[in-house]
């Protein structure tokens, strides 16, 4: 009887040790966000999780680039979904591509009605950052410190209410309108939302002609 009891205790200890090890592996592979001064940096202990940078100087995000067309996108072998939105104003519309760059990163690219290639790249993944280490999850204060000449805009357009911090360097950051509406009036240039609110998306805009 005593021997059987010892076996049960030993097996229980082994099962507990294995489960703790699995929980530790899961926690170590998850991504977190830590701020250092004016820059928010994503940190992951899993080397298989890649962090991609939006390079607004070169107009690139991983294998994607401004001016890329669907024929070129197909050659990359990536999974993507195509969405066509008709314009509510005037004729024509825009084409959006929801592209899985990895298991953890999805990017939305846009081609305008002139079919001149990608002119807009957007992501809500914390693993997509700009050249200053900012992206989804960055606080407004860190974004303002990195881009002091930017402007915060809270407006209502054809797509609904939007809250965006615009910079002159081809990148912008969106926020939840519910975090802003109590502090700002629509289209008020003097809008001063709380510095602690966090961005939900990072957006790169084509501001010049890039050569690839």
C-alpha cells in the first residue's frame, strides 16, 4: 500500500513539472511591449517571431513595397485576400489586399483607382514598427516625442469617425475614437487627447516615387 502511494505521488509530481514547463514555454514565446524613452519596442523571446520594419525612406515593409502590383505579389507565394471597395463619392474605387506576411503579421495594402501599385500599407500587429520603433500599442506621448511636428486629427469622413496622428514622414498612427471623443471636438485643430492612449494601427503612405 505504501509503495503504491509513493508511485501516485511521484507521477503527480512529474505531471505537475511537465505542465509548468509548458506554461513557461508559452509565456516566453508571447510578445510584449516595453517603452524606453520616446520609443516603444516590441520584445519577444521566441527567435522564430520576426519583427518587420516599415522603411519609409525606401518604401518597403518586408517583401512588400510601394508601387507593387498584384502580379508581383503573386510571385511571393503569400496568402492574401482581395477586397474591392467602390467609392461612395464619384466613380471608381479602391482595391485592398489583406496579406499574411507570417503567422503573426497581417498587412493591408491598397491600390488606388489608377492601378499604380501599392500606395498604402497598414497593420495592427505589434510586430510591425517604423524606423523609430513605434507601431500598434505605442502611446501617444512616445509618438509625439518621436514626431513633434505631427498633428492629431479627429474627423468624420465617408468612412466614419477617425482619430489619427499624422506625421510628415510618410507614417501615421490611428487610435480608438472612444479614447478621444470625450476630449476633442470633431475637426478641432486644438484637440488634446490624453498622452497615455495607445495606437491601434500603423499606416505608411507613399509620399514619393520609389524605385525597386
